[in-house]
C-alpha cells in the first residue's frame, strides 16, 4: 500500500479558505463565505465545514457546494480513541455527508469531543492526555475512519487552557501521524495556547514534528483573559491574532513543504473587518490576495 507521503501527491492545493459550522452565518455581523469568494476569489478558495452529524449541513454549506466550491470536512463529534464512537449508524451518516460535500479530505481536533455517550448535552472539546499510551488508540481511530470513508483524515492539535501529561503536544501528534501513516493539520493558535500554558518558546517542539506531513494550517484570533488571576486565552476566532500565533504560523510556513491549505478561522466577523487578516496570511504565504 502506498505511504501517506506517496498518497499526498494526489491531494489538491486548496489555497486560502475559511471555516464554518452549522448556523455560523446567522450570527449578527457574521461573514458570508460566498460573498468572500465572489469578491475576493484568492481569499475564499475553499470552505472547511464543521460537521456534527446530529445537526447535519445548513443551507449555507449546501449553497457553497451547489456553487461548485471546494470543501474539507471538519468533524465535531468523534472521539478517535474510542472504537465505539465509530458505530455503523454514525459512519453511514458520515459517508452520506461526504458524498454531499465532496471534500478534499477529512480533518478535526483529535481530542475529547464528548464525555460519555455522544449526546447534545455532553458535547465539549478537551485535548488528549499527553502520554505515550494515547498514541495507539488515536492512530487506530484515524485508520478506521480513513478506511471507512476512503478519504485522508488529518488530526488537528486541539485547544486547551490546561494540558495533562508530560509529552509535548507536537511530540504526541508526531507519534500519532507515524503510527497511523497520516498527514497533520497544525492549528497555530491552539499551539500558541499550549506553549503559553507550559511557559515555552513559540517554536518549542518544532524539531519533533514531521513537517512533510503537515498538509493544512489554521490561523485564528484569540483573546487574553484572566480567570481568578489565572491567565488564559479564549480561542474566540476573532480578528486579533496574538503575536505568538503569528510567529508559529510564519515558522510553520518555512518548514511545511507539503502544505496544501491554510484556513483563516474568523467566521463570525464582518467581511471588511477580516480582510486585513486574510491579506496578512496571504502575504506571508505568498499567494494572490485579490
């Protein structure tokens, strides 16, 4: 069987894109992805659709697909390290959604999307426990989902204010990528949160990552807050990107030679407000920002 690096040659170059999830555009002042694509084709190259199977696809995602716009499928409802999560009913619904979206690949935060059984009342997102024992079950889930859908599945490093376990998050995901023979999605804002939580430099752990497997990057704004005196970052997808997120992004661009896509996560902000953010990302990557 071909290795991931051999298989990756067939993955399309999607360019710059924007993320969305069910009902995102209905928020006051939210970005209209189709308007971005019409007015600035170089910035709205594809739509990363956040999918929770229980909710399905909204009218905006379906309209994007009807226009012929490229997509990726970002799962919001599976704990990859729990085999019972990949049950036949869920997988059948995933395959149906894949048929509708026609995504270039699947991706999503490889963490804890729900506690207990999959249920609307138990949905959350926590990072994985950073220990070697987390590698094999997560890798097995990635392989199973890839085989069930026929699409590459890129795990993403999740956000978090606190991380449990001695491993660096990049060390864990490097081991998962090797065990599953898969690519990676590096979220620069999420990594900045981890580095801050450990008091590390922005590029700590870079040497552990197999950069040739990094297919997609995310850039997003975050707000610095204090909770009872404890500094944290709110992963709010706003327009103010923290300096360490920019440093990680620029460092990643210099290393990720197999990069196919960059998502700017800013879906609940007006178009005029996000254009400077898109243009800075485009300039750093050297793509057309028109």
